[in-house]
């Protein structure tokens, strides 16, 4: 009985309390009442595609809408081939065709929320990886109508996580509040990435952990993630995301 009480106290302290505080912050944040009222226009975060002749790959994210925006971000992939005058954006969404190409501006706001660049590569490295990204996108196993669940997945972040696992050389990793990124079919899934030196263990995306050079240390509970990020020197706070320990961190570390 004492062990159960300690476990409950741990879950309340580490996962539930931070999530409720983020929910309270979200309630006071100005946001659109529906997707029709939301701003989906280009944000200007990305430079004009024609301004750089080199290839590029971007991992991007933005807070999503509605109540789930308190707990999660939406993520997507942007690719630019060398000499191209436009970007190609890939998302998985819950309406229409699940995997979409160029359905929105490459750096478009998501439910009026400005996106940020989580990770990017340019030049020769991007040129080398673009075919791998395209193959991973085409190989996504949940790419049909009906293959979408907001929680625990597979959802938009499950799609991007699949692509990143297939191309670990990219070096990008989804934010801790990209709910659905840890989903895996079946009861128990164990994944070891030799290239990323990362171990990921999950019970249906509900309970699990991750440890390694890219993940740092993570505990997963009901889609929430708590842990430490050693690469970017930050604390992974459930629902809030990465809280930076250095002021130079990018936008994802400053929310909220």
C-alpha cells in the first residue's frame, strides 16, 4: 500500500501537476474559437525558398488548437531540393487524406500559433538525405484513411517520428510535448537505434521510457513526457515542453 501511495505521489508531482499548470496557462491564452477562425497563413519563419540555392530539410512544430493545444504540438517536415523555388511540406492530419503534401504554407501557422524550426540540415547533407526522407514518408504504415487517432496515436507526430527513426542521420528529435511521437502498435515495443544510440521502450505509447545520446533521459506516462535533455541543456516538462537552462535556446524551449 505504501508503494502504491508513493507511486501515485510521483505521478501527481512529475506528470499531473505540470500538465494542469500548463492547462491553466492555456485557458488564459488568446486563441481562435475554431479552425475556421484560425490563421493558417505563412509565418515568415523560413526564408524564401528562392533565396538559397542549396538543398534543405526542416523539422517544424507549432502548438495545436482546441483543448489539446494545452498539452501538445503538431509537427511536420519541410524539404527543399537544390535550386527549387518552393518548399515541399508533409503533414499527417485527421481529416481527408492522412498524409498531405503542400496542403499548407511550408511555415504556416497552426491554429494561429507561430511555428518554430526544431532542427534543420542544409547543403550536401540535406541533398544526401532527401531521398531517404521521401522513402520514409512513402513507407509510413498508417497512411490510409481512418489511420488516425488523436491519442495515443497514430497521429501527426507519430508520422514525423516514424520518418525521423528511419533517417537517424538527420539528427532531429521531436519536442517532448509532441504527443503521439512514442506510439507503437502492439502491447510492448522495444526499439534500439545504433545510429542514434537511443533506446525506446513503450507499452502502446502509454507508459515507457527513452534513454540515449539523442533522447537524453525520458519517462513517458499517458502521452506526457518528463526528463532531461543533455544536448540542449533543458528539462522536459510534461505538456509544457522543453524548458531551457540556457537563455539562448529557441522558441520551443520558451513555451510556456
